[in-house]
């Protein structure tokens, strides 16, 4: 072959090979969207205790599973593994909220954590209000939805999502916002809009991303409402000289009180907004999974009822203590979280610079790292017959929903552990008690109650919960909002 034709072949071969590899990687990335959970589980079961990589749209993800990996992630300094960069990759703030977080968020996170801790200490004062919101939303659904042979046909996801958005709004933004229908409908639309932009921007080539912003009407309403509340609290704290000024009644007020005075209004709006989004996206999912499990495993209903019978929802002063004393429900919620495992991966990070795990696995700068809790929860050595739903695995074993550590990595690694987990645990238990005491329910079609997307198990919007008032309940829809 003449030298020139060898040269021409090489000249063509390299770009073709490059394009082939690139399109293979981008197909693999797209495959992750629909098959991510299953792929990662299969890989970790085939090669236990080994870190591996998967192509995800736009990046490479390093999936780790062992106790040593977990401890390495906990010990990694923020300057080498950043939760902030991971949150930025997930939330695409430049397109979803119009601001590209310039400065590292770690300092914002400290104020967020402090304000969350403050609200957790206030939980006993809020729980009767959470019960009222839950009863109000569920009563409304039972009263207004179409009935079939006396059973209201309630869309489970829609109802739980709205209920939990109100509960979260009450905690984060205060009672007034949680009872303001106009605010809630904008917030719901804003959440839907943000979810869509966030996903689309991560999927299309980067030059198309700037055109995918929504019209932002809901976002503007939502941001203006946050800005007004922040300014009100600032005006109050600067005008009062009383050292015992009113303690913050919401995470927003606590955030304003704890944030340095020179933080701009925009920075506060931005931080509170992100906290709101993260919580309202996650909490309704595990709450829906819990209700799915209650009514697709009816063999446990009797045990759940025997226990909930002793809870007095109206005695608000002792509600938190009563919720701590429901061992079967605690075990049931844990088994629901283990088996559904709404996010296969926890502790999301992006490597700021190259990072090497203690077993030698290396993560180049810019690539993502996550801990695959799904593999751990499905390890037959730890959970015998691991696909079976069996709450007794956790019963009377000294375990709790809010545990921390490798064995229960749901809330991340200890150094960044979720400070809101007690709120999540309490509201899940409250929801179960409210439903068991107030309604008869059943799920007639348990097929396709969820679908997989990336590493998440997402409730289908079509699942119907058949509901009616339990015979002992006297209700009035006019109560509350
Ligand atoms: C189902 C609901 C929730 C899940 C699954 C969840 C899970 C997590 C996880 C995995 C982390 C990161 C830990 C790490 O990076 O190692 C985290 C952090 C955090 N969570 Fe949650 N969370 C939930 C709800 C909440 C709620 C209701 C609040 C507030 C009321 C909250 C406040 C926070 C905060 C402020 C952080 C940042 C902690 C830090 O940077 O040190 N979360 N959460």
C-alpha cells in the first residue's frame, strides 16, 4: 500500500474511532437514565467490594460500596470531594434559578444546617399543625374524588405530594405560607417547572441549555414571597432591642437570624430556595412508598393498627414522645426505606481534584462519586431473602429510622449527615398514624406503582389509593384551609 493511502487511512481512522467511542459513551450515558439502578446493582453483585464506573449523561460516575469507601468519603476534605459541586451538577442553578453559584456553598450550608437544627428542636410545637394539614388534605381528597362502590379513587402521588409540600412549607417558610392556597399552587408549579428544566438541561448539548429556561412566572412569584419574608424578619430583628427577641418560627426566620449581616437578599433567597427544592422533591417520594407498602402488604395492617390505637393525635404536647414509642411502625418504615431505597446512591460528590480511595481506586478531577446504598440493602449476607418485605428484620434490634453510619447510609456520611432526618422520620410516622386511624384504604392495582429514572425509584402518578372514612371518624372538611 502506498504511504499516502496508509496516511489517509490513519487520518480517517482516528476521528471515526473517536466518534464511535464518543457515541458509545453517550448511548451508555442515556442507558443509565432508564436502567441505572439495575445496572449498578447487577455490577456490585457480580463484583462485590469493588468500586466501578458508569457513564452518566455528561460525566463519569464512580460507584463505591464498601465500609472502607464509606469511611474514605467521610474523611475526604471538602477541598477534594465537594457535595456543593454535586448539588450544582444536579440542580443546574444557572438555568433553574438563574444564578450560577459562584462561591462555594459550604459556608451557606453551615447556616442552613444551623437553622435546620433550630427547627428540629421546635418540632414538638409543630406536630399538631402537621396532623391538621394531613387530615385536611386527605379529607379533601376523600370528599372530592370520584367514588366507586363507596370508595374514593384518590391519586396517591398527587395527594401525598401536596400534603408534604404543605408540611415542608410550614416548617421552612412558616404557617402563613402553608395555609396560602395561591402560594401553594405557585410553589407546586415552580417545583414541576424546576424539575423539568433541571432534567432537560442535563440531557441536551450544552449550547442548547440557555434556551431551556421556562417563562419563570411561578419562580418569580415564589422568589418574591421568599424575599418579602426575609426582609420582614430582617426588619424585625434590626428594630428590636429585646435580647429575648421572638425565637424563629420557621427555617427561613432562623436562617435570617444566623446568616452574617452582610449577606445579600439574593444569597439568602437562593439558599432557602435550594433547601426547599431538595426537601420537597425527596420527602413525598418516601412517603408515597410507605403508603404503597402499607396497602400492598396488608398482612401487617393488624400489627400496625394495634400499635397506632394507643396514639392520641389530639394530645399535641406528647405527640413526639408517642411517635418514639411505636416499634413496629418504626421497623415497618425502615423496611419500606430499605426495599424501595428511593435513591440507589447517597452522599453525592464531585472530585475537585484527583482523589484516591484507600483500595487504590482513583477518581479524576471533575468526575462524580456516590455511595451505592442499594447494593448494601440488597446484600444477601446482611439481609437474608433480601427482596422479601419483612419489617421484623428491624424489630427490637435497637435500630431507628434516623440511625447514622455505613449500615444505614440513607442520610449520608456522618460529617455531612442530614440534619432534617428526625423531621422526615416523624412526619412519615405521623402520616401512617393519621391514615390508619382515620381511613380505610386499599390499593387494587399494585402493578407499576413506580418507575426508574437515573438512580431513583419514582412513584407513578397513576397509582390509585381507594379511600373511605373509617366508621369511627366524624369529619368536617371545612376545618383548616
Ligand atoms: C426524604 C428526605 C430526605 C433525604 C433522603 C435526605 C438525605 C440527605 C442526604 C443524603 C444528605 C447529604 C449527606 C452527605 O452528603 O453525606 C442530606 C443533607 C442535608 N439535608 Fe437532608 N434529606 C431529606 C430531608 C431533609 C429535610 C426535611 C431537611 C430539613 C428540614 C434536610 C436538610 C438537610 C441539610 C441542611 C443538609 C446539608 C448537611 C450538610 O451540608 O452538612 N434534609 N440530606
